[in-house]
């Protein structure tokens, strides 16, 4: 097939020390779910790609792993040596999954549906930045796991823990850490080296944090930070945190999870719980930036699995089915046939979609083909968790020729290189 060059969002991670094939933060190098890696399998064997290793005792959680500089990082709630349960960061050898260190960063919150922390660590310049379920943001040394500084979203910034806990993956942009305590300080910028406050941003309506993660974009030459919070998608200026615009169309009253997609002066957001997805154009009106809705489609409901943008088409869940969606018009070009790809998460690499069904058993390889659904392989994940809190909500990760699937206290690594 013809190689497709993905249209990338403007979010940029300053991570010069990580290789091009690493996955150093949530949704990959540019926070858009897109890998630039090539030379991967274009078809899978009958039983799926070969399993390379399996790591266990990672602790409960839905945290998607990050891969950088030969190490895999993640979050989990597990017992420490003194028998107490803690939210903490773990580090494994990329080569074989052997544990390098585990560092507790917070007490776990009272668990309901969400079992353990769900954010992804961000790895930049030999440091790891991670957020606990109760909102403690810690910077750790990537080699030793030693905590270098820590802030508390609730105590330091008057934040409020969302119903299912903080699930944010912090954004590192230049010398700053961008995070979302919510409410009075909806977004906050911190000095990367010290954790000291650079600015605090309160947006109109004082939105609480939900379950998305911020991205960096540029509109009319101005850098901005965009985040999906309790009442909608909001934007603040990168230099001072000044409020710029908001788009409330895609928000529901329960859980806004999916990271927005920004391209060509437009932002797309979607949520589930009967809501849908919409596109808004960001442009000046009366000397100020404003979001003007282009379309809204109830059928474009996306719960937690996100979407990827490739050559003008979005791929991801639309109301329970993997679908291809025209970014400009919102038209659903195709939906996966019954029994193929239901609700789940998606990652793009080398012309293909890696789709993980929420039920966890089914993992699919599908062409990023805007004309029709073309499945190139499937397998049932081994060692599936069962019972309460067993949803496969951690996104698939493709890094350095390997596919990673987090399943509560386990991490499975598969070889997808040709």
C-alpha cells in the first residue's frame, strides 16, 4: 500500500535525549497517538505477534506505559516493604522487563471503579514526571527513581480530586511543566527544575479537572495550552496562562477523557455518555480568539480510547465501533463490521492502526485506509485480568519495534518488527 504521512498535531515534547522510536509520554512523542516508526509487520501471524517478555507485580492501575532510553515506566498501586499500599512509579528494563526500581509517591485514594493510578509518566532529559490518583505531581530521577520535588494539586492549588481520581499525564514544554489541578487554578505552569509556580490560570466557570491531558498548539503565531476539563475544551496562553477561548460542545457531565485533536486552526473533541464529537474553528472575533463550531455529530461518541489523525481522517471509536471519520466534515466514512473492533483505544504506526478492545481479549491490526476497513491481523491477549476493575483501558504502545499492552499488574511485550 502507499505509505501515508500522518498529519501531526502541534503538541511538542522537548525530549532530545529520547530516540525517535521511543514513546516517552502519553500518546507518543507528539501526544497525538502517532508513531513515526517504520519497518513494522504489515500482517500478523495467525496467533498474533511473538511475545517477548511478561512483567508482573506492577500494581493495580490503568496507566499506559512510557518508553524512553531503554527503560519502560508506569504507575501502579502496590504494597511497599512495610506492607502499606502506595501509588508509585515503576521502571523496567526495555530489553527483558526486569524491574529497576519502584518509588512510592502518594497514598492511594479510596478505590471504586478506577483501580489505581491511570496517568502516564512523562520522561524528559533524564527525569520522570508523574501524577498520583490523589493529585501529587512528582519529579523523579529516571535512573534511580529518587524524588527531586513534589507538589500537591489539592493542598497547593485548591484542586478537587475528580470522581475517578486524577488521571493526567503532565505536559513538559521547554522549561515548564503544564498540569491541571482544576477549579480555582484550572491549569498551572511550574518550573521544570524546581517545581516553583510560573503562572496559575483560572478559566471562566472554574472548571474542575477531568480525565484528559493537555497539549501545546499554535494559533496565529501564539503558543497555547489546550485541555479538556469538566465543562469543555479550554485554551490558555503559554507565556502567562491568560484565558483565550473555550469550546463546550463535546463535554458531558460525567467524564471527559479523550485528548483533543488540533490541526490547521481547528480543534476536535469528543466524549461519551450520550454526547458526541464536534469540530470548532479557532479564529479572532472582535479582537479576541473564539471557537466557532463547524459541526457536531452525536454518533462520534468516544469514551476513553482517543482518536488519531492521518491524512485528513480520524480513526478511533465512534459510538462503540472503530471508525474512519473525515476530520473536516465529521462524516463517518466506515465503521468496523460486527465482531471486529468495538469500543477501545487506538494507536497509529507505519500505515496501520493498533486497536485494543475494551474487553481486552481482542487486539487488531487494521490499515489506516480512508476508503474501507481492511484488517491485517488479530489475536487474543494472553493473561487477561478478570473480575472487577479488569477493563483494558491502557492504550497500546508501539516503541522500538515492540507492542506493549498493560493489563493491571502485568505488562506484556510483543515483537512487531519485520
